[in-house]
């Protein structure tokens, strides 16, 4: 096998491994950020419910019914 071809194949494989690892890391970061955003939204909704109604919501369905109305 030609040395240039072998070297090119190794570089090509390394590039795709790097691309795969980067994609996985970005995906994991995005999932964590989505989770944090959801948690923040639920906390705000709970506090808003308490401020308006004087009680914490009994469950998540109660909060969902407030949002849908």
C-alpha cells in the first residue's frame, strides 16, 4: 500500500472519529441545557402559582391545566 494513501486514510479516519465525538458532546450539552431550562420553567410556574393562589400546586397536572387555560 502506498504510504501517502495510508497516511490519508488514517487522517480521514481520525477526522471522522473527532467529528463523531464532537457531535456526541454537543448532543449531551444540549440535553443538559434543555433539562435545566425545563427545571427553571417548572420552578417559576410553582412560585407563580404560590404567589397568585397562596398555595403550591398539588401536582404537575395542575400546573399544566393553568398553562393550557
